[in-house]
C-alpha cells in the first residue's frame, strides 16, 4: 500500500510539472505531425489540407470493462487477480448468502414491502429455493441463464449511471462505474446501496422527483423468452435482489484482491476516461493537431461539442449534422479551418440502416474549388459501411471527395463482419484512394479487450490472450478522390502523434479506443484538375 501511495505522489508531481510547462507554450506538447511531409519544395501545386480523422469514442461508464495501459503496476496485478478468481475461484467460490447475506436480503425485502411492491412472497421463495445457496462465481456470475434473462444486467443498465437533465450523473454504489464514494467494508457498501435505491430521488422527465428503484422496468417474456411467467410477474423486485447479489459479489472480490488500491485506481481511471475525457480530447486537438485544417470526428459526445464551440470557434467552422442526436450523445462532426473553407452546406443522404447523426456529408468551397467532405461511423460489425459508401458516391454533388471514417473493418474474414480487403476492393472500384495506399491488414487502429469485470464474461480476454480475443483491427480510413495528392500519414495512440505497437488503448493519456489518423494532402489547382 505504501508503494502505491509513493507512486501516486510521484506521478502527480510529474504530471503537474509537465502541465505547468506545457501551458506556458502549447506547442511544447506538439509532435512532429505534419512536419516535413512535403519537404524540400516537394509539395505539388495546389491547396495543402492537413487532415485528421478520429473516432473519439463514447464515454464508457465502467472504468474496468476494458483492459487499458496503466503506468501503475498495481492495475495489472489487480486485473490479473480478478481474472484468476473468475476463472478458477477454488475455495473462494462461496455461497451467495455468505456475501449478500440473509440479513441484507431481509432488509431489501422489508424496504420493498414498505414501498408497496407486489409479488414479494414469490421473490422470497425464489431466494430460498434458487439463489441463496448458489456459488457466487460458477453458479451466479458465470450462469448463462441469468444472463439470458437479463435479471442482473437489465437493472445494471438502468441504474449504473443515471444521466440527469442538468448534465450531471448519478452513480449506483458499485464497482463498475465512477461512483465517487468509498467503502471500506461490505456493510458500508450495503448502507450506501440501500440509500441509493430507496432514499435517492431523481427527476428525469420534469414530472417531479421519484425514487431510483421506480426506474426499474418489468422484463417481458415476449422479448426475453428465457424468463418464466413467474419471473416476469415479479421481475422488478427480483431484479433488485439480484442486482444486490451482483454488486455485493464484485465489491467483496475487489476488497479481497485490491484492498484500498482498487478504489484509488478507479478514481484515477474515471478522471482520465470519464470525467475529464472530453477535456483531454480537446487538449490533444489543441496541441498535437493545432495545425490541422480538417478534423473529422466520429462518436463525438455533447460535452465535447460544447467544449469545441468554446475552444475552436475562432479558427474553425464547427459543422454538426442537421439530424444531430443529443439523446444518443454520439455524432459525426467536422472542424473546418475558416480561412480555407466557405459556403459550407450539408446535403442529405438518406439513412439506410445507420443511425441519424452517424453520417455527416457537406459541400464546401476550398480555395474556390467545390469539394464534398464526409465523416462517418456505423455499426460495430462494419456491415453498413460498404452500402453507405456506395450510396454517398451515387449522390455525390461534386467530383472531389474527402472522407474520414471509422469503417469498422476487420483483419480476419468472417460472415458477420466487414473484411478490410473487401472494403479496399470496393472503394478502389469507386475510384477512391486511401491514406493507407495498399492496405496492410496488420496496420491496426484499434487494440482493446474486455476484462472479467463486466457482464459479458464470454467475451472476456485473459491478460495473456489480448491479441487473440481483443479487438485489434484496421478500422479507420481517410478516403479521397484523384484530385488529392498524399504526403505523410501518422497513426496516433498516445496523443502525441506517435503510435506504440502492441499497446492496448485507451490509456490515461489517450482516452479513445481508436487511433487518430493524420494525413497531409494537397488539393490540386483548379486549372490542373477539373472539378
């Protein structure tokens, strides 16, 4: 524990030194991005466009869901210890009622009775006959039927992180979120958990405050066939009980394996990847990419958009889709240098499977030339990317196109995902070029993997199999027509314009699970290339 505290003090001092000096001169944080790309007079005639495309990724509420690269060795030690517990718990695979005790169950039951919930005798019978004697790992956390019935994952989704109309968040006292409180014992956790559900009040729709437990919804058998008729009838109180079991199991696990350290690590990760994520994204754009002329962003959240309005409005046009979805909180947007671009106007491309706000297409003048610009992020499996690109090309209002996208293409061939070489064949058939030249499927722009501290344990990767089970794929592209000549290309998973091979990300300094791409281009003179 002493080592952890010493490490934390040294880390904070180092970060403070760097930031203090960096803010004296923002260029102190800049990399060599866009430097020397067209050196020694090698730039062809035309307008230089320094382009960035980056899926900045939606905020993840669970700081432990994905493996990250963390400078503190205590993080890796903790996650490997948790992994071992889930895979081979041995004698630690105790009964449920040794963790979420009968006393806790009775307290919850009494509270549910006080607020008038129905079906409590049935829930009590299920507790006695079905749940209390189960083993916490092999028969609860790893139980596939509970997963299919959504009896623990559904209440977690509803109450893990509650977004308030003010923009603030309310967190359930649990392991898998950014709850700011702390608890030294399981009993301390339980008191905070009970207060959250039964004493906490939220007003989400302007109709007045309501208790948190009232947010839970019935799990319908028509949607989740694994649920029995009896479970559907009492699904709200049953969810509350099983949420308690799930949370207690993870809190007990983290206390046993991480002591005080796990809560320190959680606060640090949440600060970098949740509460300060958008500030860090803005810092990277303001420093490393301060010379960019075009910035395509995907999955940009509402808070980031507001920050960019404040920080970039002097030099850039911030372009948002007409179908901008504040509710989804992840949209494709653009920053265009105002000294280069004019007459910027969005044109509609009908959404054919992708969500509103995923595709932004605009027509603009660049040095008097008519150009189409586009930013896109589609489905996780990438199956909408190729139809989308064909649709855009059919409706292209100009001959010149510049397109930054998260194509969600994959290295391996699979019927369920888009293959990167098949995508290359398509865009070449449409007379488009890529920033990659000839595609190398091993030039990855993502490398992330799920831990064992998230509900979908079948997708979890051991620390020794991150490459095999992780999402390590060539997903991101900048495409362009023959009107552009390419200079340099940079991949960035550090925030400094450099790419560290074999490193999972996000990291504390790089808060996205997609690498940023920077491409130096020249748009040919109008007299040389007919637009």
